[in-house]
């Protein structure tokens, strides 16, 4: 039976990004939108680090990237509200920050995001800025901060932006889709986006817009023009798809989890093609066959599958990524996911309950927002040989005594790993990414125990 651990008795683990970070990731991914955080500068540092790591936007010495004030962050500027400002009033600092932002970065829309502290005390940004000359192109958003997850903040921000700028449009008669669930704060978003575009092109499907991975305001205005919304990451796209369905009547397709691996990818593509009453074209069938053949050849070489079958692994990440990867590792490679570390999940919703009840991973230790002590204790107990995760887990591995420990970077933040060469995590090519990552670990040379000795 699965064991469920929660991080203390709190809703959020304060070592993880909050909903403010998710809102900033959403808005910063839209060309034509500049983002200003109304709050203390500490609220922008973490988000800036993640965004710069996943998507460096401009050369740092560019004039338009200069700091707006002494302590501001160049990527996500901030009004730099202090305790004294909260008592005496924030109007002057906020107005000054908006004026500097307008002067240095001309844009179609300025998004002012209240930090959770200012949202709690009810600061009325709209009233403060009502007499500003460019008030008509300023978009306001309250942040729930540490009370909710990154995905929740992303979803709230995108829905508010779509509600503000999208326009009614006749849907296309052609096979056209919007891709939902991408975010420039995700570790491998560029490669994943390239992969899903490639597969859609092979299938003869036109991509209308992608939220919100370097899309434009015009893309958002044209969202209703697509005949179908395709959700790649349900945690980031399912609620938005539901909103678009109610607002514009656009149907949507969503996988149970991210399309990681051959079977999950094929199922998603079959569902999209079936919606348009299309058969899988030869090019798509040949592409799948090529990648499956490459995987079989690599795994069969020197009986490598014997070292992978039953291998205890740990997977950390947000819900739909972590479960999607764990399913692929278990069902296709025969690994044993002994730990599933879920980050950012706020409540035990229906999907979580189904998994925890044992229908998916009956022997897996499932942790919701675990803290460092919980992660270390569970790793020591379950003894995974490979851990898939972020730089947070990589750091934890340097501070515990259990060995051997192999680490594969798969999620944000990726502080110590550049991610430049095409290595998607979804699609047919994504399956080879994970297979290659496992085969590149020197298991035969540095695996000193038998499976029976280390299996929990």
C-alpha cells in the first residue's frame, strides 16, 4: 500500500517556488508584456534565477536591461516596497517604478503583480495608477504567494490575461490546435515545444498558438481561432482549457499525465487525429518506428536491460511530470519507482487519491512537498540507485551518506546543468532522452550490490 507523507502540517513547503513565481513565469513568457512586481525585491530574486536559467532573454549589458533602481533585479523589475512604505504608503515608489519601466522597456502591456504581502493588506493598485498616462494598458494581478503552487499562479495569471485581451473569433475549419501547458520556467520547455511542434507537423496538424512559451499578445487574441486545444501538461493547462471551452466553446484534449514515452505519446497523437477524423500519416508512423527501433537496439546491446530491470529509482517533480516519467520507467524499462516526490501539489485531489490508493504504484513511497529531512530519510530507507529531479535534490544527495547515488537533471531549477542540445522529455524523441540518460550511468562498474540486497 502506498505511504503518503506531507511536509509538516502546512500547505506549502517554503523551500519551493510559490504562486507568485508561477504568475511571473506565465506573464514573462508573452512577448509584448513587461512585468513589474509590486512588493519587496526578495520576491523577484528566485523567479529571476529560474527564468534566466531556463530562458535567458537579453544580453545583460543591454541598455534596456539596466536596473530600474539600486537593488532591483534586471529580469523582473520590482517597486522595492519596504516595511516603512507599507506604513506610509506605496504610491510614490510604485509610480516611479512604472515610469522607469515605461522609459526603458516600451511594451504593449505592463503587468503589475502584487506580492502576497500587499495583497493581504488590500493595496489598491488600480486606484493608485488610475491617473497615470498609460493606465489603459496596465494589467493588475493579485498574488496568493506561498498559499498556492507555481502551477496555480501560472494558471490564474494566464486566465486573467486571456480574459483581458482575447477576442471572439470564428474557429478554423482546418485541423488547427492551440498547445497548452508550456511555461518558460520549465526545465526542458524549448526542446519539448520543438518536439510537439514536430509531431503535429508530421501528423498534418497546424499549430495556431502556444501558451505561454514565447507567444505574443496577438497569439493570445487569436486563441479562439483554433479548432482544438491540446493540453500537454494538465497541471499547467487543464484549467485554462476549461476556461477557453466555456468562454469560446473550443473543445480540448488532455492526457492523464504528460506524454512521456512511446505509448503515452502515441495515445495523445491518436486522440488528436481522431478528433479531426484523420488517420495517422505514414510519416508519423515511420517516425515512431524509428525511435522505437533505436531504443530496442540500445537497450539490447550487451544485455543492458538486465542492469535496468528492477532498478530502484526516485522521481521528483510536479505531479503530471513525475507520474508520467515514473509510468514510463516502470512500464517500458522495468524500473521500480520506489519514491515519488511530488512538488507543488496543494491538495489530495481525485487524481492524487487514485494514485495513492495503489492503482498506479502500489509499492511506491509518495511524498507531497517533502522537506529536506523527509527526502533524506526516505532515500536512506528506500535506497534508490538513480534519482531524477532538480538541483534541490542534487544538493541533498551531497549531504547524505547513502551510496551509490546517481542524479539525472529533469526539472527546474537546474543550477548546475546547461540544457542547450535538443533533449526533449516528451514525445518519441523524449523517450530516447531518458533511456540515454540511464544508459550513460556507469551501472555495471559502480553498482556494488545485488538487486536482492538493496530492494526494499
